[in-house]
């Protein structure tokens, strides 16, 4: 099958959507499919062979964060050229409502289109206001996927229609086979995320850490991610600051080793999450998880059975839970075992098969319509 995938966000800036698209593309290629991914990327960004650059992106406030998007006449021309040159059997557009390549591809494409919706934003006035502009493009989508029930709810409430829920995928074996790093073992808490993005919640963990350290002297906090390290640690007393180690950006291999090494992984995010891929990665690596009680995180953690939850933004509750868990090896072992069982449903072997089933359904439907009612096919998919 010839499959085109559109990534709305810049390929050179790490993010859950980009990682999902990368892993999906590589999973499909491994199964023998022909895959091309169109994504924004800076000129000097090293790209896999299957990625086609649509040019540089610009930072734009989007969904409570800053996304690097690509839009405009030049981008539209590149989208049309990529579609014309490729003759895809199916086009898979991620975040079709995003003001980037995704929306441009929706406008330009003809043929079977699958849209995956990642955003969870229950009160988006901007999305409601933009609906009249988005509607003609979204009506061209043959099948809709939401990565979580909360992303599905956002889609239904803001844009109408419905979607099948297929979660983000993870190569569980990649994380479970990783070798722990001895330097990161022994009374360690892990955090991975952009440290200068408030919604990732590092400030709450920093406020909680002195209490954790008083109860468990010698505990270290390992922080991986880009951002201003001095600013992140500015409020910590000197004796506490020495127990925080900033690792900067880490490779996928080192991320897996970090998650395999820590005694507890903490996800203190405050909002704007539609799924929680880092939780799945942590469970895949066998790390016990303590996370904010966000709707999306609760779903990923099987409503608290596969990981412990604490009230969003409550540093005292975070500290209480971490102190209790770090002092109870049996509780950590139970979380580790429950997470390892639950995470199997997110493995690419399951998720990839579900996505392929959607592809096969829309391509079979398009072939049937093209054979029996050619004018209906053109009416349904349009010429872009």
C-alpha cells in the first residue's frame, strides 16, 4: 500500500505527535508498505529517507503551548506537488484542524483520507470560531481516529462527527530491553519533558522535591529535556539543588535507559494533554509511574490501577505520594507489574493493526464507490 502521512509540527522539535508519526511510518515500512511523510523542517535538519521537508516552520501559540507550524502559499504549493508526485492509496493527516500542512493537505487532497486528532481542549473558542473555515476540508476525511476518549470528545464537541479511538503506539520491546544505567540507579526519580514549558509541570515537582529529600535523604531527581536549567532550579536551596541532575536532551536510547533505571517516574503535567505517551514509555520500561490526575493520564493508567495519580498541580500531594511509594518497595513492585501488563495494549503490534484496518476500510470503500458510482466518488472527495 502507498501511504502518505502529513505531520503538522516541525520534525526537528521533539513532540508526541512527531514521535507517533515517526514510529507509525517505521512500523508500516517494516511491514512492507511504501510510506512518505511530509513535515516542516529546517534546512539543516537530518531527515530519514521517508520524510519530505515542506520548508521551515514558525513558532505559533497553539493548544496551550508553542507549536512550530508551516503555512502559506509556498507551503501549499509544496503540498500539492507532493500529493501529485506520489499517487497515494491513502493519505493519513494528523491534526487536520491545525493551521499548518495538515489543513493545507485536507484542502488539496483527493481520494481516501484518514484524519487522526490528537488535541484535547474542552473549551477552545478558537476552534469553534474556525469551524466554518475548517468544515469543507474536514468533510473530505473518510475516517477519523482520536488518540484518546478526550481527544474524541474535543472533536465531537467542537467539529462534529465522531471518531474511533486508537491510542498512540509504543515499541514496548525497545523500552523493556534497554539496559539500566548504573549511574542513574539507586534512589532516583525521573522526569522527561520540556523544562521551560509550564504545562509539563516541572515547577510542581521542584516544589515537592525538598519534602521528598527530607523523608528520603540521598534521593536524586534526574531531569531530561530542553530548557533553562538555571531558571528551573532557581528556587531550590543549595543543598537540594545538588541532588537535581539536568541531563539535557537525551537520545531515544538514553531515554529508555533512564526509564529502566529510575525508582519512580513522575509526570506532574498540568493540562493540555490528550494522551500521555511518556507514561506508556515509562510503563514499557518497567518504571512505576506517579502522574497528575488529568483525564488523559487517568485513561492511560487504567484509572489509577497501572500507576498512581495525584491532584493536578498539588505539590504537597505529589510529595506525600512520592514519599510513601519510595518507602514501600512492595508498592513500587505492584505498580511496576501492573504497568507492564497494561502497557501491552499500546504496543505497535496492536495499534498498527488497528490503523491498517482503518486504511483498508477506506481504500476498499473508495474502490467500491469508484467502480459503481464514479460521479459520487468525485462528489465525495472533491478535487481539492
